[in-house]
């Protein structure tokens, strides 16, 4: 039974959620991760560079190095190629330094929003192409990346992936992203957010748009394709209390942009210039960036994690990203699962 209507998003998993999957590594894998970390540090920006602290921050996150080695299937040479490509991309894009006001207009329709967690404690990004409110532009891509970063901010300890639910209700050929746009998004997601997509779910897909998925199919790596599900029973994947009522859950969420925007900014601790209110790492470059490093072996439950959310307020976390017309791109590509041939996927 759905709860009373609310504009409050869910920023912690359901109580008792078992975070997963949790990865364990053997000595050989740990040695390779250590070598990859040393390689990445050897090609870092100099400390005199204003972006150096953010690059350091990304590399030192506990999941960064493991994700890149898993994506490379433990081939060290491939892992080096992938992480080098991502470091170069992040220096240009600076995903963690995107000022909220820069992409706020893209957020006004609720075409991409973060709300709730699945049964494994993975944050859920809802994408609704039918709510497209802007013309195709680089800002849409920056909005997508901003949302991905925010979803990563909301991940509970031990969690490394997220879920995307793409709802095609009211989507038309005009509001659906083009195949060329989708391919660009897929490139970023599969190469620079490797091993981040836990599951991509497509619901209410009109027959008219089936051709779209056939069109982007060549751009999907096998791992990403395997993570896609069409019209599944969402209650088998998401606790009823965490699933929006529109999809059969009990969370009767009503989108109000100002309320949502305030919650996501405060919960993730985002400053007006795109930096973090609780971190002073260096000057903002009005762009973006972020990521992580190696370590794992601990299982977390959402019980203690849930302590950071109170009844009427939201607490700080960090970053997320998603786009507008790129909604379907994100769904198909948000997998961050790597493609063996390019620098990082």
C-alpha cells in the first residue's frame, strides 16, 4: 500500500539491506591492483596543478583501482590503458567540479532523478525521456555526469554500482535521444565509469522505439547488454518501501523540483562552485570529476548507514550524474562496464 504523497527522496537503503556484491581478491590480484595504483600515481598531475587534489581524491577512493582491474579482466596492460584514458578525460571534463547552477535547468522537469535503493543497496537513477525539456547540447551530457556523480555519493559503504530505471511513458521520437547522442554517452559510461552499472531496467517501451535499441546495440559491450532488463517485476529487485508508487511500490514520491534540488545538493554536500562544503581540496575549475581506488573485503548493512537520514531532513553525501535527451543512452551505457578494445570501459 502506497504511503502518503511526499516530495522527500530516499537517500539511504531499507533497514537491514545486505550490501552487495562484495568482492574479495587473491594475492595475485592485490599485487596487480598495487601495480596499477603505482602506475596511475606516476602519471598524475603535478601538485602545483589546481586539479591535482581532485585527481588524488578520485584515485584514493576504495573502489577506483579494483573497478578498473575487474573491467580489464585482470590484464594489467589493459588496466593501465583504461585508467590513463579516464585520467585524461577527467582532467578535461572535471566531473566533480560542475557548478549546480550550470546544469540546474536540465533538472527542472525531473527527467533524471535519484530516489531509493534496490535490494542490494544500489542507488536508483530514474530516467524519463518523455520529460525532456531542453535541446541537445553539451550541458545535457554534463547534467548526466553530474547525476552519476551524485548517485556515487549516495552509495553506502561497500557498494560500487547503481541501478538505472528508464521509463518510456509519454516518450516520442522528438523527446527520445538520437543514436549519435546515445553513442557519445555510452562511450563515457563504458570507458570512464567502468563497473558502475549494476542493472539497467527499461519499462513501458513503445513499439515505435524498438528500433532505437537496435540502433544502439552495436555500441553496447556484452557485459552492459547482459545487465539490461525489459519490463521485469520491479518488486523482485527493489523493496516496496524504496520503489516509487508509480511502478508498484509504496514510496508515493511527488516530484517538486525545488524540494528535490535542495535535498540532493544538501545530502551530497555540494557547494555553489561545484566543490564540497566539507572538503577543501583546491580551487574549482567550473567543471567536474571524481572516482576511487583499491580496498574492499567488508560487507555493510544499511542499518547503520540509515542513521544519516532523519524523518524530515536529508543529510550530506556527494555527487551524481545523468542527462536529458541522453536518457536512453544512459540506460544502455550507464554500465560503466568496459569494452576490451578502448582505453577504459
